[in-house]
């Protein structure tokens, strides 16, 4: 697990006590990419995705023994989609997703409710908000597989997602051959990197797992 993902997961699960997909990128602010002189469009819309190890959950039967023979229900989160709307004051990003579930015992009709989270995380690793929801999967009698859909929204302050004018000037300023910083990537400037991290947001969705469930996913 890379450091950024580890930091995000730690922050997300710590926040529960309190409370690779992308967002829209057709319009936005110009930024310099990782290569010198390469520009790309930066949107204020957060990127949307599922953190590592939170996209599936395994529920076990009586006794809780974590063995293949005691698996009750397995569910996977997939088909994550996002919509984003921007105004000067606020950026609203909505994620929708599907849950595909399979049960071991197909006798009788059954409902299974699985908690999930929707969280806004700043590029620095700070959890801005976290909301918990429930998605309910309905199995008919004799049915092994079933599916359901869920959704959630995240809200970002428009000013927080906008780069300060002085940082924009550092990034977009035209440099002439012979200038002292002509061949220097603006992202090498710690101040620029820090500002980009503060203005960068992610909308993360995943199953709300216990520490044991998360450890199971990470080590199986």
C-alpha cells in the first residue's frame, strides 16, 4: 500500500468515530503536469474512487470463524460513476455505485444491509467530511446472487478548491529562454506543491469495514 493510500485509510477509519476513477475534467484551471512545460486542465471537481481494501466485504456465519466453509455473504462494490456541479461558492460531487452480492445458503428470502461510507478527503490526507449509509440487497428464495445500488454526495467549499492567484501566476507565467527558471518545473517549488495539495480533493466511497474486516481484505 502506498503512503498516500495508507494515510487516507487511517484518516477515514479514525474519522468514523466522529461522524482509480476521475471527476469532471473538461473545464478548470491550468496547471503544470509532472513534466516541465506540459500543461493540463485542472478541475475543481474531486476525483472519485474506492480506497484499497474497501471495495469488497466478506460476512461470516455463526461463530465468526474466518474460514472458507463459514462464509455467509460476499459483496463487491463496482461501477462507480460520478457527476459534478460547480459554482463559485460550492462544488457538489455525487457518486453512484452498484453492489453485487452472493450468498452461500440460498434457502428462503433474505435481506442483507451493508454499511458504506462517502468521504471527502483533501490532498493533504485530511478528512473533510464522512457520511455513513446503508445499501440493502434482497435475495429471493433460492437465489444465490443479487444486486443493489447506492449513492452519496460530497461538498467542497469553492474557495478551498481554487488555487490562490499568486500560485496560479507561478504556474502559468510564461518563461522565456534564458530566464533563470525557464527549465525549472514549477511543481518543484514546495509552496506550489503544498497549495496544489490543499486545493485537491477526492470523493471516496467504500464499504464501512470493521478493523477485522479490513485486516481480512488486506491479508487474504
